[in-house]
C-alpha cells in the first residue's frame, strides 16, 4: 500500500484530502507544518508528499529544500497544493524540486490523477532495491542535519548567483538562523558562506568563458558582479590571468583537442 503524507496547517484541508485519498488504496499520514512534515518524511519515508506552501513555523518551500537536500528523502515526489497560484510561486515550487504545483481550489479528480501519475513515475525512475548492509566501500548516505542545511543552502546559492539573498534570508529559506548556518557552513566546507558565494561565482564565470561566446560584461552581471572590472579583478586574483586571457587559452586548448575535419 502506498503511503501519502499530507502537510497542511488547515484541519479542513486535511480532512478534505483524506476523504479524497480514502477512496484509493493509500495509507495517509498528516502534518500541520513544514518542519513536522519534514520530520515525518524522514521517519516514515512516504511514497509521495502533498505539501502546502503557507504554513507557520516552516513553510512548504523551506521543507521542500530540506527534503531535496537530504539523501534519505531526495527521491520522494512532492506535489505543492497552494492557494498561492501566481506564476512566480509556481516557478519557485518547481525550481526547488517539486514535481507538480496544483492551485487551490482544485478538481478532486484531477488531483487524484496527478498523484497516480507521479507515483507511477517515481516507481519507474526509482525501482525498489534490496537493502544491503553498508560497508566501508559503500557507506550509507549522510543524513547529518548540518550537512543537509549546508546542501540546501548551496543549492539556493547556486541557483541565484546573479542576485544571492542576504545571509539571514538564506538561513531562513533553509529553516535555520544566520549564526547556525554560518557555523555549519564553516564546519562542513571549511569556508564562510560569503567565500563560497564568491568561489561559485568565479567557477561559473570560468565555465561560461570556456563554453560560451558571451561578453565578459554579460558574464559578470549574470554571476553577480556589478561590473566587468570587478569580475576581472576577482578572476585574476583567483586564476592569475584575466578573463580574456583565460578564454583565449581555453579556446586554444579546445582547438588542439578537436581533430581537423
């Protein structure tokens, strides 16, 4: 029997969803906020999660970031159910890992069909495997809470290099506070959050210089520098060459690797 976790702070919405799902051969569990839902998902490993967005203590977006950052829950499909149906809300839900976004009020029949589709897709993409005892060669996936926080924060940063939120907003978006995130980041990565942001921007800049014909100014803005000059200075400090010189060397190297037609 498939297990569905319903996360919604409204008792009325919970009852409506339970009535709908009771017509199917599902086992239902419920949570009243994102934090409780995340904890239940860790404990019970549901087959699918129906997740509201606006909730106290921890909203649905934050819970989804943690679910997708944790190897133990990464593959559980998340369907957002929300009265917030603006395009940016839907894009946010899908970009952080939701497989679907259904606006309230919804058609019960359509929701039931979407649930079945995503359950089938999850089974096809993640077939059950026979559990084996972890060994030194195949260690169990890490589920340390600080590692999950840092992984979620890294993904948020990597997805928003052009306009990275402030430290307090990053911390809030992964369900913690700035001091805790800073401490966890140093322990897990050996660098500060700001050092990581700078490093990722420069790495992305390297990639774009090597793989695209974008102007250096456009690359600088895309990765969060306010001018080509600032990007060039930071790039040279890290790599010992200017962005233009790096691009020329990368292109020359690529030409050597490409056989003549």
